C-alpha cells in the first residue's frame, strides 16, 4: 500500500449471510477475488454453507452480481480448514451475527492468520466499534474499524466508516480511498455512537413518524402517501420501508436505542408499539414473510388496521387542501403553512419535520463532525432528495428555528431539550466554506484526499460552493461547456435526456466546435440518466397529426449526426450512467469510445412501443457482428443480438451491456459515478495523444434473404407457441430485415447508408400502424409496454 492508496489483490468476507455474500459480490464486481468464509459443514462439502450462499446470489432480486459469471471469483471457505488463506488477503471484512461473544471468538481464531499489512474491519450496524476493538487481537487494533455497508451493498451508495480511538488516521484515509475509488461508494465518517449516523437519524425519523401518526389517528397507508415522494423521500415511505427492513429487525433496532440511549431527550419514544409486537408474534415480519404492515391478497395490496386487528383495502388518497399545500414550490412558505396545523395531516407533516430538525441539531456534535455527514448519510443511505439540514436551510434557517423554538416553549415538541446555542449563531448548516462543525466552532471544508480530485462534478449540498465550468454555447436543449480546458463537454438539458431536433442541432454544433478547436468531445449529463431515448411524446403528437415528414426529419437528422460523430476527426466519448435506452444508446454507440458507470442500464427497447431502432443502432450491430465473426460463423452472434433487440432486453449493469455488445472491449467501466467525467476526460486526452483518426467507412457482406428466413423461423415458433402476438411478429420480421441488410442475396456488400435507409423506411411504416400507435399511447399513459 502507498500513503494514499490501498491495493487489494484479494479480499476475504467472514460470514456468508445476506450481507456478507452480497459484499463479496460487490468486491468481485470491482475485480477483486474473494474468499467467502462461513462455518464448516458436517455433511457433503466442508464449505457447503458458503458455497450455497454464493449460488443464491445468481437468483436474488435485485441482482447482487453485476454479471452472473462473477460468482466464479468468489471462493467458498470455512473457518476450520481454510484460515491460512487469510494470509493472502489485503482486506478482510467481518459480517457475522450481531453478538459480541460470537465475534470475539472469531476474532481470536483468525487473528494469527491475518497478514501484517492487511486491514481488518467489521460490517456491524449496531455494536460499538470501541467495544469490538477491545476484543480484537492487539496486533490488529490499529488497523481495525467499522465499515458499514448499507443493504443491498451493490446499489446503496453509502458506506459508514467508524474508527475507535486506536485506529490509525492513515488507515482511515486508505480505507476511504479504497471504498471510494475501487468500490464506488460514498463514504461518511461517523463517531462511535449508537446506530452511527444514517440509522440513528433514519430510525428516529421512522419512530417519530409512527408516534405522530398514532397521536393524530392517521392510518398507515395515509402516512405512506404523505412520507414518500410527496416530501422528497423514496416510494417506500415509512411503513413500507419497515416491511422491507423487517419488522423483527425494526423491533431489535429500537430495543438497542432504548437500551443505549437512556439520556436521549426523545428516549420515551423508543418503545415498540403494541401493533408491531402483535404482527411479529403472528409471523408477519414484512416483505420476507409475505406479510407485515402490508399484505398482498391476489393482486390487491391490503394494509393492517390496528383497531380491527385485520387487513383492509389500501387507500392512499390525500385531501385536496393538503395536496395544495404540498404543491407549494417555496420551501419556506410550505413549511410555515404546515406549521399552522389546520388539518391532522398538516399537523403531522410539520411535527415530523420539526422533530427531525430538532433531533439532528441537538445531536449533531455527538454523532458527526459536521452537518455534511448527516445530510450525505440520509441522501445516500435512505434515498432522500435532500438531507435534514438542507431541508431546514432551504425553508429559511432562522424562520424555521423560530418556529421550532416556539413549539419547544409551548410544550408541543413533547421534550424539554432546546435547540443548541450554535443554531442561532449561524446563517445555515452549509456555506461556501463548508458545513457547520459544532466541535470545531466553524465551517468545515470537504475532505481533501487525493481520491476526491477525481470527482470533477460531485453532487453539492445546498449552500456549498460549486463550480459548473465555463459555458461555450447553450440552448434550451443542450449546453456546451468546459472545465476551463480544451475538452468540450455536451450535456443534454431535455427531461431524461430525450433526443429531439434541438438535441440533434446541438450535437452538430458540438462537433463543429470540437473539430475546430478542442482535443475532443465528452457527452455527459450532470443529473439523471444518460438518455431515455427519443422524445416519444413529440413523436406521438406528430403521428396523430399525420405529420410523418417531421418524424422523418428527426430520424434523418439523428442518423446523420450519429454518423458524423463516428467519422469525425475529433475523438468523442459517451460518459454513461443510469438509463441509456433506444436513441440514447444509439447516440453512445456512435461515439469513439464509451465510459460507463457500473449501474448503467442499456437496451434497444423500441419494440416495446411497436417500433424498431432507427438511429443507426441496427446498422451498428450489423457492423459489429461482421467484425466480431470475420473468421467464423456469423449465425450464433446474429441470433443473440437479434433476440436482444426483438425482445427489448435491457442490460442489468454495464458488465451485462458489454456481454450484449453495447459496450465494446476497449470501453471502460467505472465503479464511482462521480468519477465518470474524470475517466471520460482522460479517455479523450488519451485518444488525442495517440493521434486519433476514425476508422474508414467500409461496406461489409449482408446476411441477406438467408439470414431473414432463418430469423423468421424463430418468430414462427414463438408465434405458434403463443409467446408473441401478430404485431410482435411484424416488428420482429422488420428488425430481422434491417439487421440482415434487406431481402438481397446473401453476402451482397452493403454500407451504413443503406442500412440507415432500411431503418427509416421500416420505422415510418410501423409508425403508421394502428397497433404501434396503441403501444405508444399506452407507454406514455402508464409507463409500461403493451403487448397487443
């Protein structure tokens, strides 16, 4: 290891339960071979428990494995026979049952086998790191700390890093770099207090919500309607989230808070309500048991009613007056209106916000270095749009403080603790100089570890200083800008990055400028997905008007700019994250290179709306199939790629996208989404430094009528087996026709222009069909495909 970078050649995970196995899966995705340990088995293979846990990874949803083949890099081990393998591991994480005595026994057993430079950490979510350090072998204590992943580890951005007094500062820096750079996580350093930061605040928020719901007689489904997206939180809201976590787990967490936080002013709230205990005793533990607060009866979702002790139909309706208040755009006006408490729902919403702000301010100095850690933890660990201090600050720091203070004086908060003194001394939790640190008595800047220099445009907290680069040219559809250097960046401004005529014009301007005076071009979106495809709504409106000429103009313009980018003398890199669907993926496929965040979901999905790819996607696939099978049989790859498009398959990760041909072998996969722009920038510079020149446009032999006939046989079998409809057959036949270069003799030379012509004509003919128009309308209305 260097002073700032930890090189992990091999890792070990101790404990093959749900968390341990999934942490192993994420380490494997980062390119790190893993030894997965668990207890030895008396029957069959000695490492059967770990082996079965590894096999289960391929069946779980959401998928822990970025691609199924990664399981090969996880080796099952057991504690009796394989401990000598630990000497080969640079990073060892323990994720066994949350019992101090069992952990102590394991620590004593493994201690002699851990290498002198290896880091040993625990994934505990609730036990004291200081107490655990006390039972760790002395030789390991300085390199021991808590590394708390959130579930599921692949998808949750947050990792909490918790030291004890004896943890070396250098070790913490190395771990923060490793977790950020190699595993792609957002690291928050925590103090060693009960439940650390995210769960301390998150569980309090849930219990406060339950407390005020009971006080005001609000049913569970109404509470979830109010505490989800309506206030900037995930759809799981409160009670649905409790079901996902597990009601038994929730009860254990609150028991821990009850036992460890006796001096907390809100301690009286840390008691499990009677309805919770009743559900647990009935085995209704939540999602894992098929029933909890909510239960699915057939296709109907029902909710538990504590008064009747039975389930009833859900009702997520909210009175119109409350909806109107929630629709107020100004955060200060909205919160002040809620504070008037004209309805039970508004009383409830003000109370849960007030108590959240009060709790975080009161405990800030105890649980975190600054307000930054709490806000980032809640964003990354609980999926909130904004952290509690950001919400407070957006609504007016002093105005909200006065409202809270008035409720404290009036006894409405149900606790006697006042706001800490520092609240009145600052203008907000975050400012240009950083985030407020009560212990330091000043605004604390973000950490300056070298790894953070790779994050050119990280998400900033409200009030923090930010730099958006230098604008070169901007329209309603696109922004062309730089990081004050010679690489041009194009960012689409349309919703979801959809492609319309304005985007096409903007991309042409980007290429004009890139070719005239820049090293190259990066296509990157500061927020949201790379691109969800063409503007389907605008296309549907044109089709309804019978204005097929405007549709043709968009397609031709999009095809032309894509071809122009492919053969431009300026290298281009598509920096992808999130959705890259339909036309969005076609745009990326025509760049010189692609750099993709692991969590990129790519697919040519036009068949789902009764269409086919017409931005050069099928032409590009045909080119690639020819190149990839130049010395062998074309058919197996042709069949595979054809099925992908005809069935509208979407890659579940960037790794799967590579297997589907949407990423090429030379393209890069990036673990941390905020390092995407850094990687794309460097890729452009590398291409330019190597004297980039585009490949020549060349013709290639088409699969022709023989290929079409062969692919149609697949369709015939699926139609006769009632797996597809007649319209699916129609779409599939047209996709086959384009991919094979039309009904021409096999091996007839074709070029991209010819395939683009076929794409356009078949696309427009499908647009005119009633069933395609039904599919488009259904997608726009419901967001789901229609199989008519």
